[in-house]
């Protein structure tokens, strides 16, 4: 990918799944990666893997604990990343939570949690990175939505939060474009991670991919490739758009 070598990225939810795979991929593209998460052990493990095991990674990785729900903490983390790395060229707003629940099964408290992490976490990230990217006159933000934010699904409240991420991304793009900042979203489909392993019974795990063109689960690395593309200069004329990484899920 063009334009990632020598750059700096912040990844939220980098302790696991898509966030970990994307941290690896960005470091393989030569980008220094500031891995953040509430899971300290997992985040430090991602950094250790990148710095000590991944021979293809020419970028360095660093860890900082960050709860995306806290806007002040997010502002402080981004300011620190900017100080330590010299710039923040890419922000991957990836942290998210979800349960396999319909509307009638969901408690009001859980709705708050979903909105705080999945929606406000993304908003907070954009708030924190804006002054840095504004000063740079450039930057790329990638937000994590979901196929559940695109299509109606039985994970109702989770889907509502992911639809909000899509709407926000498309709406804010013209405003950020004035400052040379691109913002896009990815909509992963069925990706084999810790999150989805807790969602499906063995039988459902086998049946669910039949709705994809390849009849298989996706790997986090396959989402990471799209994140790297959107982060890179190869996507210089792409903003305000979602990319579905879902093997044609219907
Ligand atoms: P995952 O559970 O493996 O990773 C999520 C990470 O987010 C974890 O490391 C977790 O500790 C972190 N996190 C949770 N709450 C946080 C908070 N408040 N602050 C900071 N970090 C927090 O799951 P994943 O599948 O890799 O999910 C990554 C993103 O992709 C999520 O936004 C998820 O909704 C989205 N997504 C996943 C799939 C899929 O099939 N796996 C599909 C569509 C969308």
C-alpha cells in the first residue's frame, strides 16, 4: 500500500481479533502502531508479537490502556501518541462490544453499554484525533460498522449502534474533507474472532457461512487488508464510504 511506510497509527480494541490483525498489518506496511485497549494483557501481547515475532513488521508497536467510552482519556491518549510518534496519520476506531440478542432480550443497561462503546467510542475517537489531523492537514480515519449495521438482523440493538456508525461516517466526511481528512467505514460480515465465537452454537457456526458466497468464515486478516487500504494513500479519493468485507453475505 502506498503512503503507510513511516506513518503512525492508533488502533482501538487492538488486544484481539480484527484490531490485533490490523495492528500487525499496519506494522507490516511500515507504520508505527499505538495499540490501545481496556484489555492490558491482550494489548501488550499484540505489541510483543509485532515487535518480537512478526518478521514482516518494520513499524514499531506501543501499548497504552484506553477505554474508548471516556472522551477525556481518549483526548489524552491521542495527544500522547502524537507526542511520542510525531504524528497520528491513521485512527482505526475498532473497539466494540456486542451480544447475540434481539430487542425483547435486551436490558436497558445493556443498551447504554452498547451505545457508549460502539457509537460514543467512535465519536470520541474522531473528537480526539481531529485537532491533530487538522494541524497536519491530513489523516485517515477508519470506523468499524458491521453488516448488522447495513442489513436488518436479529442482533437488533448492536445493529442499531453499527448503523449509527455508518450514518455518522457518511455525514461527517464533507466536514472533515475540508481539512484534508478522509473518513470511511468497514462492515465486516462473519469474521472468526473472540466476539463471534461467543455468539454462535456449533450448529449455527456451521450454518451461518452458507449465506456467504464462499461458504466460510472470514479471517481477521482479511478485514485488516481493507483497513490498510482505506488507511493508505491508495484510497486517496475514497471518503465517506463503507466497504463491506463479507463475502457477498445475503
Ligand atoms: P473482539 O472481541 O475480538 O475485539 C474487540 C476488542 O475491543 C477487544 O480487545 C476488547 O477488549 C476491546 N474493547 C471492548 N470494549 C472496549 C472499550 N470500552 N474500550 C477499548 N477497547 C474495548 O472482537 P472483533 O470481532 O475483533 O471486533 C472488532 C470490531 O469489529 C468490533 O467493533 C465489532 O463490533 C466489529 N465487527 C466484528 C464482526 C465479526 O464478525 N467479528 C463483524 C462485524 C463487526
